[in-house]
């Protein structure tokens, strides 16, 4: 299991893995490892990012309602940089400039252990990082001895057509976090990283009672091995192209859909009241999800304004499943008078 997980981590260098139970636990341990290895306390995360519901992971998370409201105070030494969001005017240049300002005005680079980000921001509304952004962040991090943590809990395991979404950007992160579909429905997560970083923590410093339990490992070993199957990867890429084409067609005839975005088969619709002003329309997204639910299709919202709908079709879905889901989505858009 650990070998398979390390193979998901981009980079031709020695790696090691830690097995845990949930995505949030993976994030917590990645931060612990980064802090121990560097001897620094600071962690930088991004606007629109989501990293889990435990205290430290929640501190790294951007969205307040419903995740953080009433649950403070939060963990110290967490700094938030702008996250790229081209549809809402935050370009890669803007985000990089914001990170550079943070490292001058909020904390010194010598205080920062790691920068953590999702290659495709999940709860933020399936916002893919611009092509140049991860590489530019990695350059800044390398200049200052800061580690890069790629949070692949939602974007990994073939969701974008490759084992790790960060691989699309040519970046080899120091640490990766894994979870969600990794276990094929059973609870398991993990951290992978450069061997010298993973080995730097003293014995007994990281671990957990049920981490690497045999049942979850057996399921995960099958699920993760499937990710490397060329036929599976091709099917995932084909599914992504098909969904993108169908959603683009819906958007062309639906002014309330401001943008279709994503990477591979990790796609979302962002709803707006007016395409010109791009004012968020959370009530529209809710109406579409309610209409779809009544027809037997479960959709999930996202976005800092709660105005996005995720289209996260299982990678093992049949053509019939996809056809039915798209038909229900089309009907639901019509019922919501869009």
C-alpha cells in the first residue's frame, strides 16, 4: 500500500508514506512533519482553500460558514495568501504578488515551514490553479527553504486523469496528502513525501491507532492500483472531455451559468445573477440541486459564495449513468427557470 501511494507522488526521488484515517488527519500530520523538518512554525494556505474539519486543518481552511463559524479560536502561525480565481479577477500574477507581500508584511520567510494548496480547490468551487502558478510558488518556496505541500485529498487518485493533479503542472512537491476515494469507500488516508523529510521526525512522533488498518489497506491497494491502469486513465480522461463538452453546451444556453471550470473529470458550474456583473447566485444553485434531488440525482454545492455545483461523476460510471445524470441536470436547470 505504501509503495503504491509513493508511486502516486510525482518525482524521481526516494519517498516514504504514512497511513492514516481521514483527509484532515493527513493534513495535520503533513504540517507536523513540515514543522519538525524545518524547525519553523508558520504555514501558508490560500484563500478559497479547504483542508479539513479538525482544528489545525480548519485553521488552514478559508471558508467561514459553515466550517469555522463558532468553532474558534483557531491554531496560531497560519497565514493566508490570495488564491488564484481568474473568473473573479484574481490572476496568477495577483496571487503570486500577494504571497510575496505576505512574506514581507505578515511574517518572514525564515518563519514559514510550508505552503499548502490544492491543485484544484475543491470546496472553493473547483478552481484549478493557473498553469504557471504552482511552479512559481515552488520557486519562491525553494528560494527560502519552505516546503511545498500538495493537498490531493479530493483532486488525486485519477480524478483529473493522473494519480496526482499536481503532476499536470510539472511540480514535484515535498509532501502530498491523500484521502477520500483512496480507500474505495473505506476510511483511509496518507501522507507521502521525500524520504529525508519523512524520516526526520523522531520515533513515535507521528502515528495513530487505526492508521494502516488491514481492512482499509486491502481495499485501498485495489483502488490505488486501478489508478495506474492505462485503460482506467483513458476512461477518466474521456469522461472529463465528455462532461466538459456537455456542460459547455448547457452554459451556452443558460445565462445563469457564469463559468464551467475544472480539470479532467473534476468540474463545476458557477451560477450568477447577471453574466455582466458576475454577482453570485447561491439561491439558483440551491434550486437546481433541489430539483435534481427530487429526480434522484445527488449534487453537491461548493464555492465561497455557495453558488457553485460540483459535477463529480464516479470514474467507474457507465455511459448510461452519465447520460441519465446529464438528462436530470438539464431538466433541473429548466425547472429552476434558467
